[in-house]
């Protein structure tokens, strides 16, 4: 896992000289699917049920810590510089994540071009200056408050539906998250949109603050009509089997909720384990790779299949 976290940390670092697209306070990237697909590989697609890619999430939401509006009372008419968060909100990594997204749950930044609702929605813009104070000083230097607010343009409601802590790396605490948003439109109707990504926390004065967020948008049409990179079994079989010549025998996938585990015996006779998280659009994201050592313990590894194509 150490190799994976290092890779995630590298992904978090952005070049300040390069213009950054912000969505909901996060560095935004489109969902990626790897290498282009050759037409003759389509026979390796394992699943053919395309209808699943159109279905929204039925998972319960996690950001429900504030059951009433009393929490927001002290913050009316305060700008972000005047707000001092209670230390209890950020004492542990889990609390920081859950409190941050619970505050943002009822935030909206709808515009005349992206309408939704029948009047005031939730707590309107009141939550934004509060939530901005969950950021470290370094992240606030990278993302100004005005940029932060504008990055929520069109957002009317926000649900946290997946939250998984990844192993710590030095002074960083990374999480995998998935978000469900309700967004306005020029038609005056609202629609669901889904994002997954990583939140990185850092301890600042003994409190856990958000030091970086990176989100990827989910597409509900791509997997239904194209490619195989959305399917964990196909990813393992093609990228690590065909490309890397690493698989001697691939075992059936095991799924527990949205966590999908694939084991295989390598051509080097070693045991391998790859873990994927299944997103709302039913595509699978590889989050960790393991190889069993001579003592019988699983060790984190990082194999880049694109490197196999170069050899």
C-alpha cells in the first residue's frame, strides 16, 4: 500500500504554473479509462448488462451529522476570515471528513443559468465560508475563497455516499470518497451527477485539516457503449494478463458491497490480490495491489501496465 499512497500523493501535487480546474473546491479531472481499446479486444468484455450503467446510487448518505439548522446560527453574516471552527469538528480524520461534507450538504450555488428548486434551497450560501475553514493554510493559498465559491456553481445539494480511509503516509491521511450531487440546469430541472476521488488531510496545530482534494467525474454513457476499462475482471485479464504476461490463473472475483477483490496466481507462481471500488456508474476503480511474500503476508506493490506495453 505504501507504493499506492506515494502514487496518490504525487497525483495530489499540482503545478501552480498550470491553470487548475476547480469543482466543489477540488482539483477536477475527467474519469480516466487508460489505454485506447483495440476492436479485437471486445470479446474479452465479461459483462454485457449495459442497463446497470444508467442507474443512480441507492447507498445511504454519510454526511448527516447536523440534523437541524442551529449549528449555523453563530455564522450568519460572517465572512470566512471571521469564522473560527470549534476544535471538536477536526479532532480526528473521520470527523473532519464527515463534518466538512455535512456542512456542505445543504449548501447551494445555483445561478440564473443553472436553476433548480422552488425558492431558497437548503442553507443557501451560508455553509461555504464555514467549510472553507476546514482547509489548511497551504490549500487556502492555492485556492482562494472566491475560487472555492465559484467551483460550486450549479450545485444545489451534496451527498457523501462512500468514504474509505487509506493507509497513512508520513504526515498525510488520505481518503477515497464518492459524492452524489444534485445540480441545476438551464432547463430549470435538476439532475444527479456523481464524482469520486481522494481527500488528503494534514495535521495543523493538532487538528486534521484538508490539504488537498481531487475529484473525477463519472460518466453514465461511456461504459454502457464503449471500452472494457470499466470492468475489474477485464482490467486484470487484459492489462496484467495480456499486456504484462503476469497471470497464470485468474480466480473469480469476490464482492462485498462495493469492494471487489480479484486474486490470481502469477506466472512467477506468486499470489496476487487486486482491490477495486465499484462506483455508482458501476465502473470499477483499482485502489490497491498486493503480492504475497515468502512469509505469507500481503505486501503492497505498484505495477504500471502501461510500462509493459513499452517492453
